[in-house]
């Protein structure tokens, strides 16, 4: 009974989305009230958790075919799809209402739009083409935009678009490597795979180039004045080994570093806000 709620809401992914949204608040150069980052964190985490429940209500048949997901509550039969959908909808609504309270209409619409895009566009598309990730990654780039708009920032601003773009870039190699590790599961469930990205024992090709490009793009943060050079230097000492390990083909370590990337970027922004 304890495991069902956790697997229904996928807390690690949900909390990571909340952290990215709080990063968007912290990036805003103006003054905000002290509790805003926490409210945005909670709201976006709720949206992601509710989206996970709704997704499992839609994809429980595919989840049953994969070792990685067969113990999720709907897939294993401990919860009905309608129950998961009702719980998910309630959690999503809570997140949207919290965003509306914290920042007004724009962030609430962004949050609701992200859920609709995830369930209505990406979820059906990923069964049709291995390139669906290009559409699905939009959802992962929205949290900092939501946080920024809650703080009073304009969406077209280059600063928040840069941060959102980094998170968009990050999702591509992250998912490619995740897909490589669970390729048999995906094939059993009928999901098409883009094997060219990480083909063979050595996957320096497209994966390595994308990873190096992502790390290089991160250096635009100090170049455009979003973080100081001293903070960027500390960050580089942490993140540059990831590019090197991609070249050295250390798959396990690269995956660990990729998982840390959004958190490290957010911490860099928080450090900039706190120190300067």
C-alpha cells in the first residue's frame, strides 16, 4: 500500500520539475516575496505528479509489458484506471490553482498547457515515431518558464529562454541513454526506438556530440551575464567531466551526471541570487 502512491506520482521526477520551476523564479532579477519559490516548487511538483497519474491511467496496458513499469499501481491491478485518472486530475487541478494564486493567469495556463501537451501530443505520438521526444521535451522545458512568469517576468525574455533551452537540450541525451538501458522493455511495449543515437558498445556519435553541445551551451549563462564567472567556473569543474566521460564512453557515470545536470544548473542560479 505504501508503494502505490509513490509509483503513481513518480516523486523523484515530480520534485525535479519543481526544482526547475523554482530555478525560474530565482533567475528573475527583480524582487519577489520570500515564499514564492516554494509555492512554485510545490505547484509544479503537483502538476508533474498528477500528470504521471493520468499518464499511467492511459498507458497501463503498455506498462504491464515492461519490467520497469509492471509494478505501477494501475498496471499491476491494485488501482483502476478511472481511480488513477480521478486522483491525477485532482492533483493537477490543485497545482493549477496554486499557480494561479501564486502568479496569476499566465503561469496557470502554462502549467495546464504543459499537461495537455504531455498527454494529448507526446503520449500518443511516442507510439508512432522515435522522434516524439522532440515534442515531449517541450514539457520538460516549461517549469522554469512557469517560475519566471510567476515572478513577473515576460516569457520572450532571452534569459529564461536560455534556461528553458538548456533543459530542452538536456532531455534528449538523457532519454537516449535511458532508452538504451531499457531497450528490451520498450520493444516489448511496442515503442519505436531511435537506436542510431546510442548504437553499439561505443556511442560517441550523435549522443556524444549532443552531450558536448549541451555542456558548451551551459557556458552561455556567464557569457550573457546570467551567472558570475566565479560561479560558472565552479560549475564547470563539476560538469565538464561529463563531456569528457562521454568521450571516454563511461556509460554508467554519464547517466549519473546527466541526472544531476538540471539540479546543478538550478543550484548555480540559486547561488547567483543568494550571493549577488
